[in-house]
C-alpha cells in the first residue's frame, strides 16, 4: 500500500452551521482511517484545530494573506500547503476542503499510480456521519465546476513545483481552476473524477476582496 498524506486546513468558523459541516466531514474522514493514510491539519502557529484524534495538527503555516496583501481574511497560500505535505514521508499527498465527505472507496483510485488526482464534488442533502455511511441522502447537483480535492505523486511535485504559482490564496475564487488548468498542461498522467460529496449550502463569493483579485489576476495571466 502506498502511503498517502491527506491534509485539510481546519477553519475556526464564526458560523455554527459551517462548523458543524466541517465537524461531520472530518468525522467521516477519520472513518476512512487506514495504515497507509496519514491525516493532517495544517494551520498557523498558535491556531487551534478541533479535529478527530486520527488527525495530526501541524502549526507550520507562515504566510498570511492578510499581512502580505492586506486581504480581508487571514487565509493561507495553496502552494505552502502542498510544499509542507511534500516534506512528509509518503508516496502521494494532497489537500481536501475541510467540509468534504469521502466515500468508503475514495483511496482506491491511488492504485492507478498517476502524477496528479483531482476530485469534483456532488452536492447533497444534510447528513450526519451515520446517515452518510448509510447513504441516507439525496444528490442535489452534479454540476459544480470547481475542484475540492487535489493530490500529487510526491516525486512529481518536487520536480514540477516551480511550474505552479507561489501566490494563489486558499479560500478565494479560482485557485482550484488554476491548478486544474496547470496540471492538465503539465502532465497527461492525471485523473479527474466527480467522486466526493458536499452538503449543499449557499455560498456568496466576492470578487472584490484583495485575495480574489490576486487569484483572478494569476489565473488570467496563465
């Protein structure tokens, strides 16, 4: 079995509903625990992460977009997360949004031994850990264009990391679209599939924040 580092960036939401969605998702993730999966939450120094015991909390993130570009939120940089993961002992590593629900067979896809893996989501009705396991939900939409999970073969990332922008900000629009386009232009040895789940909730994206403008500028200069 290949060792797979699977990371999130736990968010201390002020919104109780988002906190609950994140809690259920991380509980489901912990149910997928296996000897070859290493669960990690990457956070800032001193930041707390209320994650299940199977998660390691690494307070190693340094760059903060609120400090670097005066963003309106303290959001980390995507590449910093991938770089931190790539320093860990593994065959593959990746990042998932912290409210993503994983199916039981999620990690089977890594038997394909590709350079990169991208995962789109299906939006579903509300679930608990148990009702998700029992498949007691309805799929509401399979049309979301974004990517909510990206994984790399470690050695491929180390060789090709300089192809990717240093400055895309997590949690702002278009970082995932950039990564999808860049992966597709850098290797033909990838998988993209719609195999993960997400409880539907209204999301209001702003394109006016410094972080959003930053990401859109990088994406359009691609």
